[in-house]
C-alpha cells in the first residue's frame, strides 16, 4: 500500500536495464557481477575449506566442482570478474569527476556530456574483454 | 468566450506524412489513492497532427471527452517543469514530447514514478522541493552586491560556463523519476537536489561549498549515486545532473580542490 501511494518503482524498476541506454545496462551488470562475485567468493571459501578435513574430503569436493557445470560456472565467474574490474575502474574514475565531460552552454537537443562516447567505449571494451576472457577460459577449462 | 478548437487532421498533412497515423489511442492512467481508487486506464481516440504534443492530446481529452482527468501543466513550452509524466514508459515532459516522435499509434501516459500520486497524472513534489531547499539553493557569502557601498560581483564568461547549464534546472523531477536509487531509497536526496548543490558550489560568487559538502556527505546523500546516468538521459534541459553529481563527489573524494 505504502509502495503504491509513493509510486516508487522498487527493486523491479531499479533492476530493469532496458529503458535508459547503455549506461544503465552497465550499472545493472556491475551490480549483478558484484553480487555474483560475492556469491562466488563465499562458495569458493566453502569449497577450499574442505581441505582442512583432509585429502579424502578435498578430493570429494574436487569431484563435485571439476565438472562441466563447475567449469561453466567458473567461465561465468571469469566474465563477471573481468567486466566488474574494468567497468569498476571506469565507475571509480567517473565518481571522482574524471571523464564525465565539461560543463558548458547546453545546446539543443541537449545531449548530456557525461554520457559521452569515451564512457560508452569503456563500457563496450569492458564487455568485450569479459567475452574474450570467457572464451579463453572456456577453451582452457572445457577444451581437451 | 474564446472557443479553442482541437487540431483536426488536414488533407495536406495526410499526404505529407503518410506513415503518420492521424488518429491515435491515448491511454491515460487514472487513480486516486487517497480515495482508495484502484489504478485503471481510460482510453481515447485522438486526432493528431505532426506537431501535436502529448500535452495537447491530453487537453483534447479534457475538452472533448472527460474533463475530470487530473494533469498539471502551465507554460506548455518546457519552462515551468509542471507536466512531467511517464510517456510510453519513460519520464518526459508532455508539452515537449510530440506524439509523432513516439512512433506509435498507442500512447500511454502514467504518473511519474518515485513521486506520490495525487490523482491521475498529477504527482506530489513535496520531497523534491524540500530536498532542493536543503541544498541551500542561493549564493552564500558575507557581503552583498545590493548595499549602496558595494559593487556587483564580476564573473567572466568562463566563470559562468562552470555552472550555467546546472542553473537551467526547471525542477520537473524527470531525473528523480528515472533514477534507480530513487526507485528504492525513500530518503535519497536525488539527482535534482544533488545537481543543484553543485550548481552553487561551482559558482565563484558562492562561499558555501563546505556547508553543502557536509549536507550531501550523508548515508542517503551523494554516495547513493552509482552513476547510472539515467537522470541525464531524461533531463529535458541539458542540465546533465549525472555530471554535476560526479564533479561534486570529486571534491569529497579529493580529486578536486
Ligand atoms: C579489482 C577489482 C574490483 C573493482 C575495481 C571493483 C569496483 C567496484 C565498484 C567501483 C563498485 C561500485 C559500483 C557502483 O557504485 O555502482 C563495486 C561494487 C561492488 N563490488 Fe566490486 N570491484 C572489484 C572486485 C570485487 C570483488 C572481488 C567482489 C566480490 C567478492 C566485488 C563485489 C562487489 C559488490 C557486491 C558490489 C556492490 C554492487 C552494487 O552496489 O552495485 N567487487 N565494485
Ligand atoms: S535536472 Fe533536469 S530532469 Fe532533473 S529536475 Fe532539473 S530539469 Fe528536470
Ligand atoms: S507545461 Fe511547463 S514544462 Fe510542460
């Protein structure tokens, strides 16, 4: 009820990357990859902690994780890691006011200088690097 | 009494813009939350011209079909900031959006998100105005340019360029409506307010930088901006609030002095 009265979009609106261009997609991917990496980190600590239970427990865990599914997940983690780092550097510099354009007289049709081609290029490069790293990772993990 | 005729499709415009339909369906979101009225849509068939704006289409409904549609507007020329609404899913000024540029025979107008609905398309600006005021939107300094012994504060064109675009904000709230943080954080200052904090910080007549930095350095302040840029995507005046916010944060992060 309160939600309806205040007409906030809520999590569904926050997490909808389809309406406001590439920068909003990057925001969404950064969140998703950050949460994905956090989940992986927790899982990874759990996985590697098996070693304190001795060799048998460790080998059992490896059996569980060194599978096609395990390698597909790892490939995804590689992609998330590369995108999150590369785009994270763009975002951190942006947060400091670097690369966000210079104020000036706005001219019709008022294209925002902060949504400039360098920012967009960095986002595309982050996506491309993640894709390349995933392809390489998949070839190593899943190849013969 | 002057009779205002609604735009009628003319022969000429039919031939010139054959791809453009001259009757569209306008779907208007109706609700009255304080009366417990559930949201619904009213649909109307509206004749349009190439130049008909969404606001004109809504006013056509009010004149010809249903006067009870609640909509706020004033200037009809993107200057007063009253007519912000969601048009086919994106926040925009109704008076500044032509039906023809939407490339659709069906236009859906809804109240802007992240603002409480008063009725139909009219939303409540209390939070935006109060956050705007919290930013101290005025020049802060000891001396004055209006006392008899003082002179006006001189600014060069370069000084002016540093804040001019941010001063074009018409408080329409489109940025707050598009912002992903605003979607979930009920206490966030919002891009409108943060951009205005920077507008005054960047003004070399102003001495209130430290005051304002303290205000925005809050858990629901500038740190909640993730530079998703949606505010700047929808701003109709070229304010570019996303740029203002990052430049402002540059001070707090030590990138700028
Ligand atoms: C060199 C490595 C990394 C860089 C440069 C980086 C950078 C960033 C930046 C700049 C943000 C803030 C984005 C924003 O303001 O919206 C962020 C968010 C986040 N990061 Fe990272 N990060 C890195 C590694 C990691 C790792 C290893 C994890 C997980 C264990 C992680 C988890 C997260 C999470 C959960 C968020 C919050 C997501 C959000 O609020 O949007 N990051 N990261
Ligand atoms: S910054 Fe732009 S979108 Fe936001 S209130 Fe001002 S004019 Fe409207
Ligand atoms: S009516 Fe004034 S901005 Fe649209």
